């Protein structure tokens, strides 16, 4: 087996993953793109391990560690994305950057962090009719 075939495939996988990280706005798609990039690295590790005929199989051992790290990363990443989606209603990365809280605890829309009376009106009306 030539080393060029898995190396080219790994380069293509890594390129697709890099494009996904840079171009996507959805956090779940970004996590999937990171997984593609990690799998490209795993493919390179195994290909070079076979090509060098390593007796210790260090590339394959390191691949197992990368798979374990990737599993932990995707588990924690999905938990964070789900919590953000519950709190904000969107997993859009650009929107999360725009609605970040100020360091002094004030909200982005009001000068003193107070709630807007227009936001309270529908709940007060619903309580009055109930």
C-alpha cells in the first residue's frame, strides 16, 4: 500500500473539517467538523504506523487515546450546546457572541440591567385574564 492514498484522503477530510469549523454557524455542525478533523489525524497516525512498520504500534495506540478524547469532547460539547439552547433558544455561534453578558452584570439591551417594560406586558396581561 502506498502512503499517498491515505495521506491524500486524510488531507481531504481535514480540509472539509476545517471548512466546516470556519464556515458553519451551528454549534453542532462545528462539533461534527472537529470530529472530521480528528478522524483525519487518526487516519494519518495509523497509515504512518503501518508504513514505518513500528513494532510497538505507537500510532495505533495514540489513535485509541485520540478516540477517547474525542468521545469526551463530543459528550461535554453536546451538553454545553444543549444548555445554551435551553437558555438562549438558539445554538447559533454568531448570535451567542452578540448576546454575551456584560462583565458588570448589566444586560446588553438596557443601561442599568433592568428589564424592559414591554417584555413584561404580555405576561401581566396573561395573568390578568387568567
